[in-house]
């Protein structure tokens, strides 16, 4: 079962554990008020998940500490835990998810709805035929492991009012409700209320082997301002954050940024600055020349994996074939 450290679960209205696009207002003294977009789903950005899994088990064969900030209601950390199953019989790979206390306060009970009509979650259903990312056989293997960690929930076995109420709220005919099995999750995954800007308060120098802040950086840039001129103060704060991340990462540790154009300050006007590289024997068109990329280089990172931008975005109508540097490796101390 989920363990929440330093979190009191209350405010039980207006929550959802499905492929979630809820909004959570955050208020911080000394900061501008922000509203978080908690979009999440199981197996989201699957190819990046796989790359992180493969890199971690190869680079850190004796175990690793993985820290995901902005984890929302937990689907992404659980997805990575499922993918690590073959390598984690001795529970040497451990994951901690962090998000604002307000996000965790909205959680009534640790139940999730897995939805057949969500693209990235469709692989978890038996009728999935495979696609260009994942074969049918591979999806079956992942599905078997997924339901080992998060078995389908039987309403009649639920013991608390909160769990029964949650089940009634989220149950839908196009999905299944699951609940983490503590037999497999205890000791390998937990959740802590925390802000990535304070990452140095949660992690000691060189303690983490992978820091994930995927598809979330735009919250720190002012969202809509990301395609305009970013204030010098904001850039300075981002540089400080990237250096904090460098410090808490071990040698060869990963920083996962994700593939949202807004996090990379990319739109169609940058097409002329794109160039080609080879990745997994495939020639891909990449953009890696924004101020965000320059700050990451300055902070001791180099890109090691490019992921394709999501489809259907209004500011990338002409560039659906562009790849962005989604995963970065620590190459030097700062």
C-alpha cells in the first residue's frame, strides 16, 4: 500500500486517480501563487520509462535510489517500479515520489482507475494488439507484472469507508480499479510531501542515482511565459535548481526532464535550429539549443536520450517529428 510520509490525507473532494488532468492550487509565501496541472497516467512516456529502467540497471547493478518530483498521484513511480520487476527481487531499487502536500491531501484512499480509453494505459488490457512502441507479447509481460503490484480491487474486500467511497467514485465500465499490494510495494516505494526547489533538504550530496522531474519544469517558468523572454531572475533560479540536482546525484546519475516542448522552450519557430543525430540506429531530428539546454550543460549535464514531442500540440503543428533531450546524465560535479 502507498505510504505517505509527512502527509495528512484530508480535503477529500474533487479527486481522481485515473488518467488525471486535475488542477491543484498551491500557495507559498514569497512566491507567486501557482496552479499545478496534475496530468498523469500509468506507463506514460513509455519509451523514456524504458530507457531510464535500462540505464539504471546497467549503470547501478547493485541497486539505486530513484527520486521523482512532481509525481502527482503516483502512477509514474509505480510504472517504473513495475518495469524494474525482473531486477528487483531483493528490493535493491527503491523509488520515492514527491509532490506538494496539497496534492497528497486530496487523496482519499490508495485506489487507481486504469482506463482502456487512455492510450498509454491501453497496453494493460488483454485485447491490446500491439503498436509501434510495444508488441502484443511484450505488453502481456508488462500487464502480468503490473497486476502483480497493483491487482484488481474487489469492492467486497475493502475494509474502510474511505476505500469503499473511493471505489464508488472512480469505478467505470471502461476500466478496472486497482490497489497496490503491500507484499510487493512495501520497502520499495513511498511518497513524501516535498518541493523540488528544496531538493537539497531531502537528499544528501550524491545520494540519488536518478532525479525525475518529468514534464513539469514549465511550472517554474511561468507556464505561458515559456515561449517569450524568460526573466533573468527565473533563469538564475533554474540554474540554482539544476546545480542542486547535480549535487544530490551520484556519479553518472540521471536527470529526467521529459519531452514537453514548453519545458524545452521549443515551438515551430525553432525548426531551422534542428539537426539530425543517430539514436538506436535511427536518424532523428532533434532540437537541443534552448537556454534550458545551455543551463543544463553549464550545470554539469549532457543529454543521453531524446524523446519525440507529443502529438496534437497547438504550438508544434509543423514539427511532429522533432525529438527533444528528455534524459540528461551528470558528467561532472559543479
